[in-house]
C-alpha cells in the first residue's frame, strides 16, 4: 500500500515559538489517521502546515508521492481539502450556500456546476432547500455539513479534519461523524483527523498519534488504545480523563 | 393589492428557505430596508435626497426664470416676494432658479467625488490589509502623507496647481478624500483576513486577487458606503468652500458655494442672497447625514446578521 | 434536610423583533446541600436557568416563577440591593471562561482581596492572608507568586482555579458553575473538578453544575436534571442514569462515541416534537 501523506522531521516556528518540534508520520492511502492532544500540542499546526497555512521551517511533507515545496499549486488543492473546527467562522457571512459551493468550481473551471452543487448538497443530507440560504440561517450542524460539501465538491482524495465536531452538540456530533464515515467509505477517502477527544479518534480512526507540546508521544492503533496497551504515561492520563470524573 | 397578497409577498421575502438566488438577495435587501425604515430620521434623510435628485432632474421645468440671465434694470437685489420667492441677486437673477439649477452641480460634485475616491480607497485599503508586509507599509505611508494635511488646504493646493474650475475642484476633493476610506477598508480587511472563511477560500486554490476582489471587498463595502454617505455633507461643504474662495465653480455657474461668495458683500442688507444657498447646503448636508446614520443601522455588519 | 434553593415553574422570556421567545418554560427543582447537575444541549435553557437564579438575566427579559426561594428568601421579591448582597456573599457563580470573568487590569490577588472586603470587614493584612490560603486551597502551588500575576499571565486551568478561589473566598452556601471546565484541556478539567468537589463537600455547599456533557455531569454530581427546549424532561439520581426513562436522555447518552464500544454508525437522536410540547 502506498502512502497518502508522509511527514518527516517537521518543524514549525511562529515568532521563535516552536509549535512543532520535528514530527514525523505516515498516513497510508485510504486510511483514517488521528492526531490526539491537548491545546498547544501542535496537532492543528500539523494540519495547517500540510495545507500551507503554517510556515514550515524544516522537514518535508510528501502528498501522494509528490514532495511539497513552499507554495501549493491548484492541483494540490484538488487532492487535499480541509474542514475547520468552528462552523460559525468557516462560512463567509455574506454568501449563500450556493455561492460558497460555486466558488471552488469556478476556481478550478468545472463546467457542470449546477449538477455538482445539487449532488454535493444531497450527499451531505441537506437537499435543495438549503441552496440559497445564508450561513446565519443555518444551525451549527447544518453549517458543518455545508463545509463538508464544500470540501468534497472538488473530489479530493485526502480530507483534513480539524476538530470538526468540537463546536457541536453531542447529538449533532453523532450525525456529523456518521456523515464523515459514510462519505469516506463511499469515496474511499484518506482522513487525517485532529481531536482532543480520544473517544472520537478511536471511533473514527484506525491509527493515531498522541501529541504533546509539539512532539509525538506515541503512535498506536485504535485496538491498542481500546485494550489499554499503551506505553506513555501521558496517553494513560488522557485515557483516564476520557472516562469522566472519579471521586478520590 | 389585497392585504393577503401583501402578507404572502412578505413571507416570500422573509422565507428561511429561498428557492432561488434572486429570492435570497431580495430577502436580504428587504430585511435591510425594514431595519432602515424603522428609523424615522433616516427616512427623512432619504426623502431629502430623493427630492434633491428630482429637483436636479426637473430643474428646467421647475425653475421660473433663467439661472444665468437676470433683469439688471428692474430686478437687482429684490427682497423675497411672491414673484421671486427667494429674492434676486446683484445681477437681477432669480435666486430660487439658481438654487434649483445649482442642485445639479452639487450632485455632480458629490457623485463624481464618491465614484472616484471610494474605489481608490477600497482598493488601496484591501490590498494593503491583505498583502501586509512591504506593500502595506508603502501604501499606508502614502495614505498617511495625504492624511497629514488638512483636507481643504490640500484641495486648495491641488486646485491652485490644476487651475480653478469645477472639474478640477472635483478632482482635488477626490484626491484628498480617499485616504480615510483606505484606512477603513484596511481595518476591515485586517479583521477578516485571518478568519477561517478566508482561509477556506485560500484552500480552494483561489488567487490573492480573487480573494480580495470577491471575498474581502464585499465585506468592506457596507462600512464604506456608510462612511461615504456621512462624508457627502463634508464634500458639499468643501466644494462650496472652494467655490467661495473662487477656486471652484466659476461664475456665472449657479453653484451654491459660489453663490454665497458673491452674496457675502451684501450679507447684512440683502441677507437672502447668501442665506438661501446657505440654507440649501444645510438641508442637503443634513439629508446625507441622516441617510448615513440610517444606513449604518441597516448595513452595519457588526449589528448582527439577523 | 430542608431545601437550600426552591425553584417552581421558572420562566424566562426574551422579547425579540419577531415576538416573545421563551428560553426557560416552567422549570422546577430543588437543591439541598448536594451536587446537582443541569444538562442539556445548546438552546435548552440551562444557562438561562442558572442566570435567572443568580439574578444575571439581561434587563429586557422577563422572569416569572411560582416560587424562587433561596434559604427562605424570595429572590424575585427582594430589592436589587439585597440581591447584590446575596450574590457573592451567599450565592456565587463560576463561568465558562476565566478570561472573560476576571478583570484583566487587576492582579489576581487584588481581585480576591476586593471580593472579600466587599462582603466582610477585615483588615488588609488579614484579607491578604485569607486570599493566599484560598489560593492554596485551590491547589495553586506558589500562591505568593500567583497573587501578583494578572489574568493574562496564567494558563486557562490556573485562571479557572483563581476564579474558584475568588468565588469561594466569601464562603457562599450555594455555588452555580456554568460549564466551568469546558474551556479547559481534559487532564486539567479533572484537576479543577477535583478541587471543586473537595471544597463543596468540605464546606457543605449546594452546587449547581451546568454542562452539556452528560457523562461528565453524571460522574460528578449526585443528581441530574435533564433539560430540553426550556423544560425539564427528566430528573434522576446520577447513579441511575443508565436506567433513564426519557428517550432524550437515553439518546444523549447513546450518541457519544465511547472507547471500547464499536458502533458504526453511531445511534442518532430522533427529536420528537412532543418532547418540547
């Protein structure tokens, strides 16, 4: 099996602050890979470095066998798309859903826009009724569905997910997670998903990396984690925390 | 139209599920209109501006006399009467007619200044804000140079260089009024450039040009429209000021500022000569200010999207 | 045990452009010296319930209740001055993000001292002593150093501890905590809860813990009130949550992914209109 994303010795520095300190990982094609950590662990920075939104100071990123340079070309964005954490901030406030979905098609010169937009809305379970609404006329879950539709409309092979459900209610979270699993199965997508919640990552991913302070703590399979076969104390702490409060 | 039809049309406009691009756009405009029309003073402002437009369009029909030729023999400096509502000036011209025709020049000035200055400011501000770095530094220092001088003085300097005349006055005012717009557009751009929705467009592979033009500018436009409207009064006054100083419109053009200038010699004895155009300037400036305030309530993105 | 707080048919209504919106629609419960959790999703009215008890409802809203008493005092009947005196002194509240609830231009220590001195007449030195002791009680390792720091100089977890210290310094009898740990990392979250738990049980306070996280609440509280669309759909003991009757409570429990329970797809919540009726 080939690798979809290979990251080697990645360093990201913001104003002398080392957000990522030499992180390496390999995501196989068609795999769902999770990054778990608390705030400041560098997990979101890693995603942003892959998309070109965070400056890489050293290390390499290879996507679908192509080594990435400083800038990303249009072809890259047809392969890799991202869903942001906050559905309230990731949709343009003055554009209808229709306009939001049309934009990527216009940039990449797709001709059959009408059909694609309708199909994309159907795929994320929104349907035509939502096509001409503005973001403020949508609930958080509906917004995140629009964001997913926008990411899928260019038919990428890799989807980067930055805490896609952490701003949503638990019941809506379940719906969005199910949707993500469904589109992944249907389109044979590769997922790289970031979350602070171990339960979500073990639910969604086959393999995961635990991160802390810009470094990798350990790499595990989901079944290792479920069986509590972990080496690092930090991971054990996280596991304990995810089980809720225990009175001493 | 029956009450029912009105009701159903309103529902169509306010629909949470617009069925077409057109309906979504009209619905949005309708919500803004409702917010605007809830403000009585703003409606007064709008009425004044509409009246100004109508007067300018129909000046030829409305004006009882010629604006440029007067009856020097019999009608010099007549006080307001049934025949000459606002009196006559030193050349025997009917002041009412001159004011009606003068509205055309007022509109000519404000509209031209707005369509020259606002786009320049918008472009400079958004490009500087989005590009950052050197581009930002250079563009903003140029802006600062313009902002460093009082507007009227700078306009005077330009007119002095270009030569007096209403076209040059327009040009001079436009050149001096874009910097505040650039500042506003830049500030708006800085608040949105790091937002996720702009990042999302970057991740679509959009070029910086496209992002600025299609995603950032539309967000800056409403605050710019508000600001330009509020500035209209200032533009009228600057134009009048230039006219008053003899650097704007040249006689016998019935421009309000020039009229005040020529009336100032008899302001104590024949107050109406300078008073009438002064009053016209006051009313129109007030109209633009009220309209601007109303637009701020209706369009301000910060007042929420509901 | 007599109830510390009695709430009967509490309603909070907001006037909006399009009409009245009822955020809380007839909520009743009572609180003893115990830990009570109020759970619900966004828009369930849980936060507005807490604010109404605290007297922090925005002025344009209307509050009504058959009964809203704290230790026998009618909270809707007292003057706003008495209400202020109760607030902080006998009832305290912790909000979600310490960043917004601590004064950014005043050192943490001074804020705690000020809070204490508005409610009790103590000398400066004594107030300082007690503030330091309180910071120690919330397990801040170096209280003398933290005393002089400003809110932006401390981490989220530390800020929330300082907030707790400030709220508990006057020795309130009832504490309302609105999502006190949602802005914190999971490992820090448990530390903060631990501190809260100890203080509440040591001092015999009544605690209302408002959260969207049913699992966290059920592991922390004695009793749970589940809210949906401004109403209480179910009240039960936390230990009996597994036997919850209402489909909403069960749906909420079920729809969260859990480690070691493979369910693909996750069960989703089918909202029934009769729940909010």
